[in-house]
C-alpha cells in the first residue's frame, strides 16, 4: 500500500533528526501561557470581573480597595513564608499560633513594661524582643524537624498547640485576662509604630482626590491612604521573589524541595535551608502580628486562628505543589489576591449569603490543587 | 601501563554484624572503563559508596594518586575528583536543566548564599558541556522531568565531569532505559573514555554492555573479589560465570530447563 511506503520513508528521515529539533522554539505567547503562575492569574482576572459585575462599586470604591488590600496583604505576608517553606518541602502549621503569640508578647510588654522590671517598653523594643523570641522558636521547630526527621506536619502541629497554650498562659499570668485593649495609639506618636500601624501610598488617594473620585459627604478627602501592611506585603513578597528566582539560595530552596537527597549529594546545605525557612515563616507571622497590634492597639489570645491553613491554601491556589520543589512568589501574590478577595467581598454581594464564602474558598482550593497536579505531571512525565 | 588513579586496599565494610565487603582491593586507571560486576547484593553499591565518601570503611585504605586519603563525607570525595552518578541521578525533575547542572555550585555575583545567579552564562556552559558529550539540548531552561532517561544520564555525567571529576562512578546507568537510550549512554561513556584523563567505574548487570565498553573487570560475590582481569584475557563465558557469583552457569541453566 502507498501509505506503508510513505511511513517507511518517514522513519528513515527521522534517523537524521537530532533530539534538539524536536523541541520547537517557543514564542513569547506560548512561554507566557506555560508559566506556572498562569492559572492563578487567570483565576484572579475572572474573579475581579465577576466581582465588578456582582458587587460593583462597593468593592472598587476607594474604601473597598483599601479594605480588600488590607485583607489581601495580611494573608499575602504569611503566604509568602508558607510558600517558601512549602517549596523547600516542609509545612509550618504553627503560623497562626505564632501570630497570636507574637501579638501577645508585644501587647503585654507595651502595657506592662519590659521583662525583668527593665522599665516601660517602646514599640521598637517590644517588637525587637518579640522578634528574637519568635525567630528562636522558628529555629527550634526547624531544628527538631531536620534533626529527628519527623514530619514537619507533626512537629509544627505540636507547636500550634504549644504556642496557643503558652499565649493564653502568658496573658493570664502577666495581664490577668486573655486580651489587651486600649493601648495608647502609638502610631500617632511613634515613628516605628507608624511603620506597622500607619498608612502608606497616600499619594494614590491624593491623586484620586484630585481626579474627583475620592470625596466624602462633607466634600473633603475621604480615604487618605492604604494600610502599612500593604507596603510590608510588597516588600516581603518582592524580596522573596528576588531570592527565590534570582539567587543561589533560591536554587537551593528548589533543590531541597524537589529532591532532598540529590541536593545534599550536590553539596546543598539542605538542613540550613530548612531551618532558615522555618525562621522566615516565624518572621512573617511576627510582622503580621505587629501590623495588627499597632493598627488596632489591641491583642487577644485567639488572634491568628486558622491563619496557617489560609496561608497554605493561598500558596496552593498560587500554584505551589504540596510535595515541594515547584512554585513561584508571583503565583502566590495572585493566590493571596484571590483568597483575600473572596474572603472579604462575598459579603458585598447582596443576593448571596455571605456565609457561603468558605464554600467558595474550598472549591477554589480544590480546583487549584487539581490543576497543580496536572502541571506537576507535565514536568515529571506523569509519575 | 599508567599509574593507577585510585587504589583500594583491603576495604572491609561491616554494617553491625553483617560484612558487606570482606577485604576488597582494586585499581582504577585513567582513560579506562573498569566494569564492577556481580550478583544482587554482592556489595557493588556499598563499595562505590565507600569510594564516594557516603560510607566510611571499617578498615582498609583508599589511595588517590598514590596518596592515602580519608573521605569523611561526599563533599570531600568530590573535592578529590570522585564524581558519582547515582542510580537516581541526583536530579530535581521540576527545575531546569541549567539549575540542575549547577545545583549546589551555582555561578553567582555577590556574596554567598545570596549571590545573584548568572543565568545566561550558566545556560551557555550547560549547553556547551552537554554538546561536548554528544547531546544537543535546545532549551537549557526546560524542566529536567521532560527529558528522556538517556538525556538525564548524560546531564548527570556532564555535570560530574565539568565539576572536576577524574573518576566517574556510574551505578547501573543503563538499567532503567530503553534499547536506544542504553546505546546512547554507552556512546557517552566511550566519548568520556576517549578524553583519556578520566577513569570510569561502571556497574551493570548487562554483560553485553560491559563487553562493549570495559577495559578491565572486577567481579564481586558476597563481598569478596572472585576474579579480575583485562578485557583481552576474559572470554564471554568467564564473564557470565563470574557475574553470577562463580556458580556454574551450566548448572543453573540445567535447573532452569528442569522447570516447566
Ligand atoms: N546501610 C546498610 N545497612 C545494612 N546493610 C546494608 C546496607 N547497605 C547495604 N547493605 C547490605 O549489603 C549487601 C550489599 O549491598 P549492595 O547494595 O552493595 O549490593 P549490590 O551489589 O549493589 O547489589 P545490586 O546489584 O542489587 O544493586 C546487601 O546484602 C545489603 O543488604
Ligand atoms: Mg546496587
């Protein structure tokens, strides 16, 4: 048959082909479409459009943008830490309790003074002492994980309980009740407190005001600036993006999560990488707590509850793979936007019961996890 | 004959009460492929792990260029020029060819470990080094997981050589591959051998592959050397017999024939 001859000729021709010819030079568009962040990005765009249609102005007016971004930024800060650690192949379930612990530590010091009767605490001192403690705890969690080779799921789960318990005990011991409220409004008087609790990017709202889009009822300027946490989020995510994608440790983090044995055999200090990242999640949790304490001038023992799971979920929505070795900070930025928006905005849609938001989040998470799995299979050849 | 690059002297390795290696000696010469053969559990992997610094020998000595050395860890061995390509190849399937090539030894500007990766330069070197041992890769940024098994082998070999391996240890490099890719890896081995300055230790269960590339043989059985020699002196029959641990292949074949 004619077709047989043709096939025969074709296979002879294939003998001259080199492996390199089989991969077509990809155009910029195809490269873009194959980026790992593309799923999260499209999800975000769809969500933004749907929200504009369903809730409209409430979400996109000056106050709506400010409030949404505050929620998104908070989540984004801890999701950045969770994402880095997940790429290195580990989990930290203690993030939420760490937030509660750090908030307690700062608030108790601000209210009752420094430990050992060293006098009243300035916001800077309270923050720095707290940071030392939380970094030490992060170091401890990481060290236990790498020394014992226990699963980080279990070790950090233990610290979820330990830290929450310690937070309550410290509150009761030093403060009498499990919350501190009515701290002085430090952000008005203290530069350092304003860094966490004040406002940022005021120019954005100034411009809106000049454009006539930012008036209150009295005709003055309505919203004056974003919460400082937005700047913290951008700085932390920017630094993490740079480290992960452009530096040597970035490659070590991917290598550690992708194939730990291989990384170690090639001289990557995998244990140090992991311990540092546990300290980084503790750092992110502390920043989260600081923005909360200095914004609201309160703290209580329940703060940060379930935040560790939201951080992990936002990372997964952003394309990070649970088994490690793959993911990007840009994806997680989109993941935080999606997660924060749903969390905050479903309440603005009048014809949906706001309580559905968790159902939405769960669905989004499931879809994201499935699509991540497809991507992983494409890269590993289906195992 | 050239000086041996590596000389192993009476290497003993015990795991608790179990003697994995009971006094193994062998010599490895530059520009030669040394086939290390033996049945399952003979101690081949254990021997090369001792050589690669993964295990410390219970007793015995390793000489590199005639000097006695002690490898406390894999890094010390690789600093001494011993490059091991493990069965799992020590690759991270989810990241790019370049990132794998330079894993742990990245080219950077700035202070460790936050130095900035010199991606363009690393891509260029990766492409060149892969091409030198016969594989053209179109895109060094492609994920390693998308490469063929033979290409992955080549990547691991190219990496070991680029980072100064004078002894290349290959543990069953062809075992998981299809026919064509097996030949591709053998071609790579010959390519490396023809440079003349690198010694290759090849572990395989495939006598045909061994005969295609090996210059020298060592046969292990139950942790002992039961035979060794150069290729010219060994016939296919000897090789097959010694590979099976010295048992009479004829006996085994008879036993096989008796089972229906
Ligand atoms: N870490 C260890 N602890 C205890 N026993 C070990 C250890 N490593 C290897 N052994 C034992 O040493 C013996 C030799 O194992 P080795 O892996 O060196 O065999 P091999 O020749 O590479 O076999 P194969 O051809 O199946 O790969 C085996 O009986 C094995 O069970
Ligand atoms: Mg073996």
